[in-house]
C-alpha cells in the first residue's frame, strides 16, 4: 500500500474521533487529566528514586568512608580520622546552602556560576528544567550536596594522622569554594567549559564525577601529602591498619552507596539509571579481582586490604563512564583500573617515597583519570542516546561509535581538573599555613591526634 493511501485511510479513521472529542469537552478534560496524572506519577517516581539516591550517597561518607578510612589508620588516630568525614557532613552542608550550590549550578558562565541561588533563593518544589525537569530543584540540590560532601572527605586520606583539625576546617571551606564549585560548574553546569550536554566548548563525558569528584580530590590529596611531608617514622616504622574489619564494612557500604552515586546521576528512574547501576557493579567486581591478581603475583599472597582497595578503585574508574558504557566494557574498565591503581600504590608510591597515608591519590586521582580517558574509548549511543544534532539524529559518542576525537575531549577535561586541583590546593595550603599552620606538633603526632587534638580515645582497654 502506498504511503499516500495509508495517510488517507488514517485521516478517515481519525477524523470521526477528533470531531467526537471536540464535540464532547468532557472527553478532552478527561484526556488532559490522564496526561497530568501520568506526568505526576513520573515526577513522584523520579523524586522518590532521587531522594533514595541522595541518602545512599550520604551513607558513602558516613558511615562508609568514615569506617573505611578509620580502620586503615593507627589506633591512636581512629576518631580524628573518622571525625574528618563526619564534620564535613555538617560543614559542607551549611556552606552549600549559603553559596556553594549557586556557584556550582547558577548562571551559564564557562568557569563558575553566579549568586542567583545563594541562601537557596528560589530553590523549591519547582523543577530546574536545565538540569532535572521531572524532580523538584530542592531534590536536585540536596542530591548534588551529597557529592560536595564526600569529595573533600576523600582528600583527608592523604593527610591523615598529621593535620591540625582547625587547619583542616579552613582548608576544606576554601577548597570547596575555589576548587570543587568551579570544577562542578565547568563539567555539569549550564554553559560550563567542559559540559557535554549544556553547551560546553570541550564536551567531556563525566556521568557521575570522575573529574569533578575523583581527579580533583585525588590530585589535591597528592599535593597535601607532598606539602605536609611524611609522618614521623614513615616508612621505617610499621604503620599497619589497626582494624581491617571496620574497613571492610566501610568498603562494602561504599559499594552499596555507589549505586546512588552513579545510577542516581541519571536524575530519573529510567533505563539509563539501570544501565549505570549494572556498569557500576561490574566495574567494582572486576577491579577487586584485578587488584588482588596483581597483588598475588607481586607479593605471593592476596589480601583483604587488596580486595577492598581494588573494589574502590573500580568504583572510582567506572564513575565517569557508568552512564555511557555497556556491561563488558565496564568489566574491562574496572579490571584495568584495579591493575593500574595497584601498581601506583605498590610500586610507584614506594619508588618516589611520598606519604599518601591512605592512598587517596593512587586510588582516586589515578583511578579517576583512567576511567575518564577510557570513557572516551567505550562511550556509546547504544547506552546513552541523549546527545543529538540539530536535525534530531543521535550522535556518536566514543571511539567505539567512530568518534575518536572524544578521547581528546576527555584528556582536556582531565588536564583542567589536574591543573585546577594542583594550583588551587597549593594556594589554599599556603594560606592555611600562614594563618594557623597546617601540621600538628611533634608531641601531638607521637601521642596521637585522638588525645592530642580532641581529648578522647577510640578504644578504652581496661584490664
């Protein structure tokens, strides 16, 4: 049957329905009510999912990261280390409400936002259609807050056991304003320099924070470790984790919470969220095996510490790629990250001798970079078809789609994140050191920061 014939028949069939509907305004109102109810149901479902994801991401900081980092330090520093994660849940929340959210997501400038959402002005139940059209902007704001909380907390793994608490507070406030907010705006904000979906000059695919969260925190961690110097006794003294059991619990909480981190970044309850969920799980599993394999070959024995470190490395690496890659590339990204991060921690760190206490740089800085670059290789429109040209055609995304230039965009995004983290962190450390000093006294470090800074102990062992 010819197309014109089909069109004529369709017109004949539909014409009476149209006339009938026009003649019966009650039908029109019912159809409008059904459409409104469908949109309301979608909004309610998306909102419920996003609030759940926000809670999962907060769980990653406390208790997840607090337990993970807390178990890896010596017993005399367990509370001071866990306190970093806990206090940032409060400190960054207040800062986010005052100005940080607006700097990250207000306006459409290429480098940083404006003050339109300062004090959460006009952030209510109405959606911000630039970012998440089916959920209240307040939900979007609080979901993004959880990312802003955990990112500086990751840095604390590098300067654990030797930084003043007062210096840490000042450092984190300045870092959130001068490093995190600009990077978040450049990658995720409207008009941001690196924004792939909102008009960036160098479209860098970063689904859930490979550059924004992990490269910035990991590279900043390295700068902190180098600036502050080694812990007293490092590396000659034994500085083994005092309680791997709680670190394992923390790592498992991180793994579960990461589903909110990555799958939630779809910003709705959709098939894309499912794809990111699957990629996240596969990446973590493959990386745990990759790290343990490297450790087994290198040391002759696999360890629990290696397993949980590999798991986190895989979660880091799959973060930027989670909304762009299929399951088997996710496995490959995770496995590669597990091997590379193990070599960074076990070989390169030992060779250069820097004291990144809890390997924040080796896992987050390197894992985030590996993941961001491999996103440019494996990103495919079979997973994410949201990028289209002016004619509505779905665009190729990564090398596997026939778009090798995306690897260059990813490299530019990584380079900018590295540069901002290095320069910003060094300036902030200089300011903190000049104002209050960044390192505890020798006596406090030997005594332990729990007693020396906070007057308490994690464990009271009485005979």
